[in-house]
C-alpha cells in the first residue's frame, strides 16, 4: 500500500520548499523525544528474547500476508485502467502496481517515486501520456480514501486510539476528524470538471460507482496493512485488542502521511510505541512487533519489488530517456523521483545487498548470545564439538559472504558459484549453532533468488581498483571491525573469561575464538579476490594471426591504423563471426581499441558491440581511440559518448604535382636534392641485414638528438619485425643512408597510403625530409594509389565554438597555448599548405567516464606505461 503518496505539485516558492524538510524533521523530533522516554526503560536482552521467540512458520505466514497486502494495492490501478479503457493486460497492471507500491512505501518522497515508476511503465507499453497520467492521478487521490473510511468506521464503533492523557486524546480526535473529512471532500471535488481538467478529453468525470469501488478497495488495502501489524504484534507477544489497535493505527498513519516522511518512518513507529506502551503492553514486545512489521511490510516487499521490477523496463530501455523527457513536461508530474532506467539493473544489485546482508546476519547472530532456552535445546541435541565448529564456521562463512557481495554486484560467475554453497552451508550452521531457523530460511531464500538469476552472472573479472570495489571493501571492514568491537567488549566485561574454556553457555570465550575466524575469513577473501578475480592478460598475436588480419585488411581495408597491429604490442580482438578485427591494448581498467574494427561494412557494428561485451565481461571500460567520422553514428547508437581528438589530413594523389604554389616547399626540396647529392630508394622486404644495421644507426641518432624513447600503440617504433611488413623509403647522400621512412601500404579497394616512422641524421641537409616526403607521394601516385594520408593534427578544430562541451573547450586552450609542450598550431599550419581534406578523429568512450583521466591513460599507453610517461 502506497500510504505516503500525495498529489504531485508544481514547483513552489522557496519558503515552501524549506517546509518540505522542516515538517518531517519537526515530526521526527517531537516523536523521538516522546518515544525516547519509553525506549529508555527497555531491557535489550528482553528485546532479543522477544525477537528470537517469534515462531518461524507463523512469521512466514504473516510475510506472505504482507506481500499480498502490498500487491492488493494494484487492484486500484486495475479498476482505474478498466474505466479509462487502457489497452493493457491485468497482469501487467498488477505487476507494475506492485513494483511501484513496494518502492513508494519505503523510498518515496513527495509522491514522485511511485508515480514516476507507474507513468514510465505505462508509457513504455504504448499507453498515451495523458491517459497514463490520468490513471496515476486517480490512484494517488484514491489511496487516502480507505484511511478516511477506516477512521469513520472506528469512530462509529467507538474504537478510540490509546492515549496517555486527556489532552492527547482530544488532539488525537481532532486529527482523526480532519482525516475523516477526506472521503466526502473527494466525492464532492472529484465531480467538478475544473478541478479534474487533467483527465483526458472524452473520459468524463469519475462516476459514483467508480468512486465507491475505489473507496472500498482502498479501505481493504488499509485493513490488510493493519492486519499485518496485528499479526506482527501478536507473534511478538503483544496481544493487542483489534479495536484499540485500529484506532491507534489510523491515527499513527494519518500523522505519518502528514509528516511527508516515506512510510511514516519513525513517526508511525514512535506513535504506535507511545500508544501501546501507555495502554500497558510490554515495550519489548511492542518494539519487537514494530520491527517485524517494518521488515515484513516494508523491507520484504521493497526487495521483492526491486527484484521483480529489475526486468520491467529492460525491453524498453532505448526509449526510456525519451519517455522521461516527455513525462517531465506533463503538468501533473513536473518532477519525477526515479529515472526508469535505474530499474534495469536493480535485480542483481539487490542480490548483492542480500548476499552482503546474509554475511551481516551470520556475524550478528554470532555476536549476540542465544537465549537460555535455545542453549538448553542445543545442548540436548548436539555435541559440544558440533556447536563450537558450527559457530566458528558460521563466522568464517559470514565474512566470505560479505566480500562475495561485491562479486555478485559485478555479476561475476565465480562469485555466484561460491556464494551458492556458502549460503546453503550458512543455513545449516545457523540451525546447528543455535536453532536459528528464521536465519536459515533467510539464507536459503537468497540462494534460491541467486539461482533464479543464474544467467546474469557472465562476468569473468572485475576492477579491483574502482571506487565501487573500495566502497564494498569499506563496508566489509566496518562490519568486521564492529564484530571485533563487540567481541572485545564481551571479553573485557567478563571477569571469568578463559579463551580455552569450551561450553554451551560460554559465549564470551566462543566469541573470542570467533575473532580468529573473522580475521581468517578476511585474509582468505583478499587472497581469493587477488587471484580469482584478476583479469586475464591479453595475448599478443603470432605470425599466423597477423597473416589472417592482413588478409582482412587487403579485402576490406585496414583503416588508418590497421598496419600498426604488426608491431605486436597490441592484442587482436575478433568479432564473434571472425569477420572483423581490431587491435587493442589494456591499461588500468580500460580496454582501448585503435581505430574502428576492420572488416566488411555489415560486420563493423557487430564487432563494436562484441568488443563492448568482451570488455564488460572483464570489468573494463571499452574505448575506441581515433575513430573517424563515417562510423560515428554506430558508436552513438551503441551508447558511446564522443570527444574530438583532432583532424586527419588526406590528399588526393591525382592532384599531386610539384608545380604551383601549393607544392612549393616540396618542389624546392626536390630541386636542392641534386646539389646536395641526395638519392631516393624504395626497398621492398625482406631486407638485407647490413642495410637494417645502417637504418638502425639513423634511428638511434634521431632518438638521441630528440632526447626521446620509442613509443607504441598508435605510434610506430623501430622494430625489425614490424618494419619487415612494409617497404622502406631511404635517402642516401654519397651512398650513406641519412634518412628513412617506413611506407604504410594502402589496404582494400579504397585504401590510403601513408608513412609512419620518419627519421634522419642530425647533420642531414635542410629539406631532406621534404624531399623524402615528395618522392614517397610520387611513388604512391605512380603505383595507382588514390589517396595519401599526411597524419593527424591533434586538437585541430576542437572546441572552437562557444557551444562545445567543457572538455573540448579546455582542449582548445591547449591547442592555442600549449605550444611550449607540443607544436599543435605549427603542425596544423604545415599540413594546411597542401590544402588537404580534413576528417575529424574522435574518442568513443562509455558514458560517465571522465575524459581527462582517459586521455592520460591513453598517453601512458602510447608511452609504454605510467613509469615511462612520468619519466619522459
């Protein structure tokens, strides 16, 4: 039952917004002061006894009643849907209503969460926005009807709330009288078209028959809620008479609604505690019953709703963002409290929290001594060794479950396989250590839920350095440290403590020995996480795999970077059908692909998706570095964000000639080459050993003069195996090699020729590299190649307008003022002289990744690691 939803309202004045926080805090403060007086007299061992004495099977019956009560609220949705004539099945309406009610009961704020979930679910199923909003609006207005009816009936029957004084009695009666007025007000005001103008045209005003049905259903809804509370109190030993309980329940719920706190948390509980204890009922039994009510009526349906709702919108996710934007424009729902996309993955997250909670329960039950009655029964049934072993193993199991919660959250297959037997073992140990049947059923229920989601645990690894992992480890540490604190407190408070004394009733000694089990559990988990969760290293390709890749390049094109895969510093990722390939490397938790996949055009989209799924399976962020404009729509459609890295310059070789101003620099270099006795030579592999020794000398001299080290990933390096895959262009002076470049051949029918390494001796004549450049382009033109790539101009045309993203505008500042570190503008101006065609190159990355850190990671990848990056 969504007892805390109120009609959504448009944004109000600032002082009214402050009231939204002031009113709940005031209610909580007043109730807390009053309830503290009663709770201060509480005997904690007595509360523990009351909780442990709750019979398991009847508690399960009340739990089923609580789930049925929350699900029954969906009948209101169903009646309204039938009146509006919505084309949606009863099963879908009830399922959506259950999820919305379960979430709204506990997490709701200002009525937006349950309304938002309903409206998103309805719109996702093709229901018109206006008609879906009408259903949600009527549902919100109908919920307080039942409470009003309940108050009228209890007052008519003489069932007054339990109060301590005459003053509080009359205040309570005043609140109940005001709440009772909601029923006639609804019947009158809902008949005015001006107030109900948000209903869709043609539907008319709600007829009397519909109003009566809504009032009856809402009344049954509240009555079921009260029945669950009655059952919880009865099982806890507080045998409250139905009449006074209904009166107190109605008052507490009315004030809980008025407090604007989700579920009336704190307000409802405090008022019920005050009422029942003033009526003479034992405060331990009342607190135990209220705690059980919160667990069964609020927490249990919440977990069930998250679990069921996790698949509610999965099939509709591509349109959820568009629907949310539309819904926010509707006057009835100006603000939505829950983006529908969050529901998609909540099922597994809930299982992770439950797994962590299972470990917490095992440790908590070990830290709290069992009551005397349980000790007597266990002593009569089980030998001491079995009790001691169960206790020790349950602590070890609990710590391991705490850690495995992170693996469940990361959908790790290995974590799922370990959690299943540990939960079953924990359930057995819960019985053998102290007859905790409720605890055992809780653990077995989690095991069943995990089994139902078996197919979702597909991950092979996860990030061990992420903030998420750190948060889970922090939670594990807090729980274990709290357990240690309880254990040490027990030991220090026991004057007769003996670590090696074994006995059924020696809780302090047993707990002290259990601290060793907790420490061992932490150690085992950390070792397991370090080795079992580690990502597999990427395998570098052998000669045969590179040959297969080259065949793909020749048939379908290798893009701008296909040839760089022959450096063998990158792994080759193949699509599932082996039709497309992309070179990639890993750094930290990033899996970075160089360029777009190479292969048939129809296979590239599939390859991008396969690469993303492969990275996700290892807990890595998939990144595509330097993808060009023709494929950007694919990355956008597959959920990537884009950051412009710069522009790639290409020229049409048919236009290349040494005549004219456009090619003046190259022409002058060629003319000077005769006077400088420069000769050009293009050498095909395999290369002579003596030749490569001379080329290596040139390369070493160039690196020494520049004070640089070899790079990698997206930049070529001097490596004999790499250079053997393509021709070498040489410049000789008087027979001595003074400059060279490796030529990247064009691949595929529309391939682009280019060069990678261009190195020369420091004493080479001025214009030597222009001469080499000109001769290579002449060779490519004469060989019939169509285009030639001049390479990238980093940060060119990035963030050069006021509407660009912040990251790109910061990059524009680096382009303008970063010449001290890299000649961005000079490189752009040099290539601009040839009047090339500029094509944007982009970084494609998953949404939510911080771009500056990603660029630093790629820089480290190019440098050969963070150590070399920092050293350079």
